[in-house]
C-alpha cells in the first residue's frame, strides 16, 4: 500500500501551494511494506513516520559504529538500509519562509509548512501580506520576521482559512490580502486501493462570495459580505484506475465537481 499512496501523491498534480509531496512520498515509502496505518488519517501511523526521521538522524553514527562489522561481512543488510535512508528525500521539519514580492511597496509572501509527524498533519499556508508598519524587516539577502509572527501563524494553522484570515486582519492588524491553505490527506480506503486526497482553501480580497466543494468538509466557517474577502475551498482525489469511474459517479451524486485522477504504480514498484 505504501507504493499506492506514493503513486497517488504523484497523480494529484499538486502545485506550490501544498507541502513538498515528493518528500512525503519518500517518507511514506521509507516506512516499509510492513508499516502500520493511522485509522484516522490513512497515513502511516505517527510512530512509523517518526521512526523514519529518527533512523535518518542516527544513520551516520550507526554506520560509523558498524564499519568493522560490515568489513567482516556482518550487518551488511542493515548498513545498506541506512545508506538508502540517507539518500532518500524525506520530509523536513517545516517552518516559515518569507519572500519579497515588491520591496518598495513592502509586499511579501509568507510560506509556512506545518509538518507534524506525530499527528500526522501536512499543511502549507501561503500568505500575501502588505507590511507598511515594518513588522517584516528587510534584509539584503532574505527578509526575516519576528519569531512571534511565526508562533502566531503556527497557532492559527489548525484553523479553517476564513477563521485564520479574519483573526489576522481584525485582531492582529496584518494587511493580509490572500491566504491559501493546502493540505495533503486524508487517505481513505477504496474498493481496490487507497483514495489519496488533497484540499485547497483560498481566502482573498479579490474573491467575491463563497464556493465550498468538498464532500469531506462538513461544516466550515465562511466569511460574510462585511468581512472584505471571499472564500474558495475544493478537494481533489487520486484513486485506483479500476475505481475512477465509480469515484466520479460518487462525486456527481453529491453535486461535486471535484477532480479525480487515476494513480498508477511505476514499473519499478510493481515488482516489489
């Protein structure tokens, strides 16, 4: 199943508003064929995801200690696995990055990756901010933000987009013109394999009205006309090729126009 999840992430055709899906796919694959799964999210269990990161961090020192044993033909398989782990692209810890959109007008783009293996949660927030009050100091190489701003964004990162946008604008006084939330998951079971999903929410002063198209959304806070921004929220799906027709029918029955793709394993994976 790990190969199906990795294939599904590829099939979703994710853009820059999502966390690094290639690294997530590599992390999932590194948990191994015998991994256990989180019943709530459908990802590998948090302990499996954390184990991969810990093993990666310990790999250099373990290989150094095993050098003599390996020279004697002992523990070669373990050493091979550790080297493969060092070569793999895995998820990093996340964090905040700030890019200058227009220095003279003090317009910035803030990208916050919330990667929490212990939950697990994989979310990217992208904010377009106007900063006339100088909360983001200009730097010749890269602008930086007060650590308090990063803590604030992390504290809001489990909130729906409309709630976070209202708080930042009304309570923090930030001139946020757009807030995008891209989340990977959850993974749901399907008749012939997992259904991998990703959602994208966008709150923007350039949007008028509200569009929510997500069979998994449930009740979601939405902005009113007086809040000064609109909202768009949608989900996409990747399913086993034999399930694509039924998946599209299921979406039509719910009045959804969500996009659904078929995932396919790479040839190198089908023999594993």
